[in-house]
DNA sequence: AGAAGAACTTGACTTCGGTCAAATAACAAA
DNA sequence: TTTGTTATTTGACCGAAGTCAAGTTCTTCT
């Protein structure tokens, strides 16, 4: 699928005209695992659209600790915060798995917001992000590690009994706001209680146990299929 | 100051024409201390502009705990997240002190975004909020209670040696993400170490001690004068 | 003033999850 | 394979901050 189609897919409400206008300025890029897209504080004049792979968005604390804000899934754009205001990224972005992204230069993008439908969709996404961050604060401050772990699974892969994990335990640990040691101990405990079993990169969970963490106030889940 | 002027002040980039259009639909409201403006999950068709007082924005955890996202200061609008997308507030808002707000009905507001300057300012505010929430996550997850306390003071009242507090200790505790007992003990410890002194609602801090928490990566501070 | 109820403090106790250190396993380049 | 690097596990330990339970002190309303 070439660029125009990708963009059409990501911005369905954008007119054909604007689409081709912007498509000419965008470029496709590939980032291998662990490659940095941008770091907090970097000046930037473009934002990104994730096509394939997984990107980690995080901030770094004064002591060097990484605080993960979100693991992005294909189809979402990020870094758009440089569009107006300061042109400095307030967060860092790193590829967790080999990823393909579209780079969208910011300079002419703002004009596209003249189109009402597109603009409304765009603003709606900004507001969804605001909701997400708000949920994330609740998630990090009022659930314990176990609950965060299961909610992570449901949120990222959907509610299932078997998960094929595409990221490392280390990355899962930081995605749920803890450290590898703690996750390792949690997994050990859960295995012993026979709530989960883990072999290779496949995790199996007792559905009835998992249920307690599902739905209700879980952040909107995207039902991403594993692998 | 009457409505039109207030709005002009809050939305300086809005044309006179749109200003009078919208002003006619807005209304001024007063909320006494502890009054609820809206609760998480409420359907809403208006958002708000804070003129005077202090509003607490928070989410409630499944166990009933309040997670404060932000204490608003005069001049900021909030609840705008109902404009597009769902029309349900994702957070709750309560007046911490007697407050005056403008209620802005959402129905015709979106049209105002046709004005490019206004729209850009509006979107810039949304992005600033995104940055804020991102900072808030860092703040809550990687600073200890003491550091959160002093950063709270600096962020809300500016860097000074003497603070006149307009909200209760209970509210300060929840604003910094802890409970009254813990704050009480912190204060006791700081007094004993002669880092602070507290009489009535006036708090005095050793400037050289406070310095370690200032500037660098502190969220933009508004230099709000006390009381 | 007096009573009811907030707000605040204090003490005793607990715990989750982090730190540090070391061992083991998995992986990838040469 | 060999070897260096990174990921994962395990053990011993610790500490910040929460819970629970009782005071104590302010407010505020009649």
C-alpha cells in the first residue's frame, strides 16, 4: 500500500485534494527495534503516523527512570503536540519492535484544519488522548501491579485466554509502571497459583480469573490481535 | 466586568462578531465551596471557564479514592472534552473555594473554530493540557511526597518564601496525591528540621531549601499571587 | 455559649514494591 | 562454538507511605 492510501486510511475525512497535497510531503520510514524516533526536548518539525510495529512513548525522570505513557498501536499518530505552541517534543519515542511510520512535516499541516470535517476528527483525537492520559493516571496510581498487568493484556491484545506477546518482559514491566524483578515475581506467584501458564512467548490465562479486570472502567480497548 | 469582556479576555483571538454571538448564550454562575459542577459520567452540553476561585478536577477510583488531576486557576477553561466525541465528562469537577464560572453551551461553539486564529489558540490549549497531564504522570509516579509538596507550592503560588494558603490541608494532601495523615507527618518533620514554619494559614519556607525543587523541569508556573 | 461535625494530629502497625547483588539463561555477532 | 551482551530470575533487605484507631482542635450552626 503506498503513501496516499495509508494517509487516506488514517485521515478518512480529509478531502482528496488535501490528501494529495500532503501526501507529496510525507515520507515513509522504518525504525528497527530500540531505535529512537525523538527524545524529550528535541526540536521537531514533523509528527508521525504509526503503520506497523510498536512505539513506546515515555518521559524520563530526573533520576533517569523511564515513565511509560503509552505503547502505540498501528493507525495512531503521535508527536503532533509540536504543531502549535512550542516545537519541542515533551516526550520521547522509541520503537519497541521494528516499525514502519509515516513522517508528516508540520509546516503545511495546520492549513488542513480549514476543512471542517477533518478538523473535527483531529480535535476529537486530541480529546481522546486527553481522556487516555487521565485514565492512565488512575491506572498508575490506584491499581496494584497485578491489576495493571492484566489490564495491560486486555487493553493491548483484547480479552482472550491465550496471548502471544510481541514485546519483552522488560518492556512489559516498564509499560505497566514497574521493574523486571517485580514482574518476574508476580508471574512466578501467578504460575504457582495456576492462574496463568507461560511457555515461550505464549501466555495462557484462566478466563474466569481475568474477568475481574475486564470491562467496566477499563480504557477503551482496541482488540488488537497478537503478533 | 460583564460577560462579553470576560470572554474577550479568555479568548483574545476571537472576532468581535463571534464574541457577541457566543456571549449571548453564555451565563455566569457561582458555586460555593464543595459544590459539584459535574461528575464523571454525567452527560453535558456545556463547558466552563473559571473566573474566580479554585476548581478541583479529579477521577474516582473503583475503591472510591479521589485522584486529583489538576487544581484549576482563574482564566482556564475546562470540561471542553465533551465538545466532540462522547458528550460525557470523563472527570469530576468540584469547587474548592467559592468560585465564579462562565457556562458555555457547546452546541454552537464548534462553529467558532472556523476562525483560524481562534482555532489555533484553542488547539494550542488542548496540547498544553496534554503536556500537563504528561507532566502530572511524572510528578505522581517519580517524586516523593516531600518533593510533590514543594513543587505544588511553587507551581500554584510561585517561588516565594511566604505562602498564604487558600485551601485546606486536606485538599492540599489530595492535590499532591497523598492522605492527610502523611501530609501532617511531613509538615511536622519539616517544622522540626526548621525548614518551614506554619502559623494560621501562612507558611514560611527557607528559600535555599525550596530552591532544589524549583525551575528546571517544573511544569510551567503561572505565578499566581496568594489569596 | 454549647453541641455536632469537620479538620487535623498522633501512634502503632503493615505492606507493596523497590534496591542491591548475584546467578542463570538467552541471544547475537564473529 | 565461543564470547560478550542483554534479559530474566532469585534472594535478602528496606523504607515510604498507607491503614486503622484515637485523640484533639477548629468551625459553624442554633
